[in-house]
């Protein structure tokens, strides 16, 4: 079974999720700079989510590069990941419209946590149909960054209810940590 | 005539349908957990439809894998299927916003029934241009699950007007029945 | 220069245009059959436009099949076609919401006329970079159906202002005429 | 690492951005020609942005044609370009709804400037992984048009606050300048 349609479908869904978030930026009715002020928090939440989705697309791209085969279970693991990603526009809009208030920031973390678990499950379901010495297995390795991200989300979610801005800082930390592309896979291919 | 664009176009439409449904999850204006309560039924209807569309994408993927050729009639059979799938966001939104009331649940079943018939027609139109001993014909076989699904919808639609929750349970049953990928095709390819 | 991205981009745009039209079907707030009544004209206009866009996708698919090369001018001719197609949701929504009133029906015809001219220009710009005995030139032939369609639109647009339902009947006639896939191209390939 | 998914993802995002802008054309509730008058400025801003995005897609297509390889940094440079392009619907809607007033026209220029810088960075990041005598390097050359465009934006943005229509004329000038496809690349390939 080929991985082409899996890639094409995931690209389509992620591309649409990213672009649909822009619809939350409501066009102001007045033509002054000050009319843009209420849009600012929605804009910042959009920037954050654009990075998150960009990272997922990037890592998904790297991951699928070294995949030799997929099966029905992988298709569902991928759909599961896309499900949580598809909730990002909702969580982003709620967080932006409420100026990064406690509950919306916590929900945003929950959605990111579940998406991260979804990615983890996708990687595991791929590993079960690849040899332990396959390029995929070598490239994924111990998945250090993936595990650290899960830990950060688990800290950030309860923290959001107390100090929302600190939770946001932790989300930014995750983004910064992943901005470097997944060198493991690029290195392994190069070898 | 190649099947590539048929796949790409179907992937695009299904990806957009899935993602557009998220727009029905209206961002609440307040930042409390209780503000999420009215979103809950819309969310559950979204989850159900995500599964339905995921199943169609999955089965469509499996089906096209074993297709050797397509013709103009197949293109239209495919568009016919996509038409009914494209009504899913409307039926989903109506059902979710009205807390799974009788008529919306019945309409949801009608849309799913028509989509199932559309898939059936697509499979038949493919069979007419493949040999009886082709991989496609062997893989499709008697299409047991497809026929059972049609039967369940025919029961669920009138039932929805009497006991809407029972009809919903039947829809979930269809989802569970299909969650296992279409092993027929995977097995046939493996042989 | 390859035609792959031209196909992929056109597929994407047409898929999104089709799916975005569904957003015009506003979910009713009440859960009765009668609540669906105001949606009916919007639904019929959606069905008509789904057919139109399906025909364009289908013919575009057939046309590109026999294309050997594209150039920058072809890319722009294709974008020009997509521009007029992208106005279909607006024209469809206006026509549906106003129950097929005179001006909206006329505007719908204008958009379809301009899209048909766009398709005509795309076909011509492809012919200029293919030999007169190429498969493309043979397949397109005298383009009888294309010219008849242009004629019907030119009659239907002024007619819409007098008898809107007659203009609608003419639009349906165009759809019926094109529903048969472009046999010219299939036949030419077969030879 | 292959460039296929980079192309597919970019095509998807640009296709969705173009089509989402059509949603800003609000369907009028009345069925008269005069009801279309308030839509006119939104329509003109849509036409302008359709051209801008069409040019980006076209040049992106040409650019990727001569790319031999991509890396993680290129993926991010591409996402950076897509980010600014994704703000086009917002800037377009604000400009159209406010009848090309000073601040919206200036913001539109800022978004176009940042997108142009994004394209410039993408081209540079591709050059760093291609030989100085590669087709890509030869084709890009001194990038005269790219630099002139940046200059025009830098003039147009402050000008918008004084004479908005003059800034709009400059935007149209950029469009006209780019409408000719990037002959450099076509010529270089031909050689």
C-alpha cells in the first residue's frame, strides 16, 4: 500500500486547518489603526498555531520520507492525529478572543497534548511494521523531544489555570524546541 | 485514463468537508468551562461525522488501490458520491445544534444512506470495466458490510422519528463495523 | 514544464469552490421539516452549480490528459478560468437566496458565460503549443458543444430578465448536454 | 528529500487562500443590480489579490521546477512565505470593505512587502544548497524584478497614508510587471 495518498490527504487537511484559522481574524469595520487593536490577541494566537501546525507538517514530512510501507492501522492513526489537529482552530479562536484567559489557554494545551499523543501513536504504529534496524527506527531513536513535549504540556495545562501567561511561555518553548527540523531523520538519511 | 487525479480530487474534497465541519463549532464568547457546554452536542456530531468521512476516505483509498483503469462514467459516479458527502456538514450541523432531535437525526441517516448508495454505484461502475477475475472483483466480493450498512440505515431513518437516540446508536454501530479497514482488499493484494 | 502542478492546483481550487458553496446552506435553528423549506432554493442552486463545476473538472481532466506540454501563458489562461469559477459560489448564493429572481439568474449566466470563455481560451492557448495533428488538436476538433454552450448563455442572460425560469431551464440544458463526458478525447486516445 | 510535498502543500494553501477570499463577497439580500454596488469595492480588492496570489503561485511553480533538492530550512522558508500570503484575505477584506481607505491600503502594502521578502528568503535558502552554476542560480540571476517590487512597496506604504489611490496604482504596477511569467527560468531551462 502506497504512502502517497496518506501524504496528499494529510497535506490537504493541514493546509485547510491553517487557512481556516485566518477566518477568525474578523475584518474590522473601521479604517483606523486602533480598529486593529482588538484583532491583535487573535493574531498572536494565530501565529502560535501556525507554528504548531507548521511543525507537525514538517515532522510529518520528515517521518513519511523514511516510511517504507503503510497499512490500515497507520491510516487510522494518521486520521486520529488529524482529528486533534482539526480542533486547533477552535481552541485558537477561543484563546485569542478571550485574550489568553485561563480556561482557553488550558484547553489549548489539552488539544496540543492530544495531538502530540496522536503523533506518538502514529510513529509507534509505523514502527510495528518496520524492522528494528530500518531507517525509520534508527531515525526516530528514543524520541527525546517528543517525550519532553508531552511533559511540558502536562505541566502547562494545570499551570494555565493559575498563571496563563506562564503556560503560554511553555507553549512557545515547545515551538522553539521543534523549530529545528528533526535532524535525526535528515542525518540518518544522509548516512 | 489515469486514476491519479480522481484520487487527488477526492482527497481534496473529503479533506475540505472534514475541516469545514469544524467551523460549526462556534467559538464561545466567554472564557468559562460552562461556556463549552452548548458546544458539546455539536462536538459529538462532529466526532461521528469525522468517523464516517474517515471511513469513506479509508475505503476509497483501499478501493482505488486495486483499480486498473477509470472512465468518464466512473468520474461521474465518484462526483455523485462526493455530492452526498458534501451534504454531511449541513446534516451534522443541524443535528448537533438541535441536540440530536428526531428530524435532524433522520435527515442525517438519509444523507448517509445516499452516500452509501453512491459508494455502491461507484464500486459497480468500476466492476463493469474490470474482468470478473480482477483483483478488484475478488477484493470487493459480495460486499457484505456494504449491504448490511444499507439495511441499518433503512431501519434507522424511520426509527429516528420515534427514538432518536436508538437511531444514533445504529449510526455508531455502522462506524464500529467499518472501523476495521477493508481487509478483503488488503488480503487480496497480499495474495 | 510539467502539467502536474497545474492539475493539482486546479483540482484544489475546484474542490474548495464546490465545498465552500455548502456553507451557503445555513443550518436552520429549528428541528422541523418545515425549517428546511427556506433552504430548498439554496439547495437547488447548489445542485446546479455542483453539476457545472463537476463538468468543468471532468472536462479539465480529459483535456489535460492529452496535453504534452504547458507554458507560462497556459498557466495564466488556467488561472483566468479558475477566477470565473471562483465567483460561482457568490452567484449561486445570490440566486438561491432570492429564489431564482431575474437579476441573480442573469448574473449567474454571466459568470457561467465568462467561465466558458475562459475554458475556450485555455483550450486555444494549449493548441498554439501543440502540432495540428497532435492528439489534443484531434480530440478538441471543432468544439461543437463548447460553441453551442456559449450561444445558449448569450440567449439565456437577457431572457433571465424577462422569464427567469426559462433561463434556468437553459442552464439545465447546458448541464444535460455536457453530462456525457467529452467522448471526443476518450475516442481519440483509444485510437 | 523530495520537493513534491513542498509543492503539493504550497498549492493547497495558495488554492485555499484564493478561494477563502471569495467568502468576503457577502451575498446581498436583495435581488437588484443596485444591491451589487456595495460589493464592488470588495470585488476589486479580490481581483487585485487574485492576481497577486496567481503571480506567487506561478513564480513558485517556475522556481520549484529548477530546484534539485530541499532541506529543513527550505521547508521553513516556504512556510514563512505562506504565512504572509495567508494574511492576504484579511488585508484584502479590510481594504475592500473600507473602500480603499488610507490605513487599509497601507496595511495591504505591508503584507505584500512581507510576502515579497518571504519569497526572497525562500530563493536565497534554495541558492545556498545549489551550486553557483546550477540551473537555479543561473535562472534567478540578479533578481531584478524582485528588487524593484520591494522598492515599489517601500514607496507605496507611506504614500498610502497621503494618497491611497496612488499606492493602489503602484500595486497594480507590480502586478503588471510580474504578469509576464518569469522568462529567466523558462529560457534557462530551454538552454
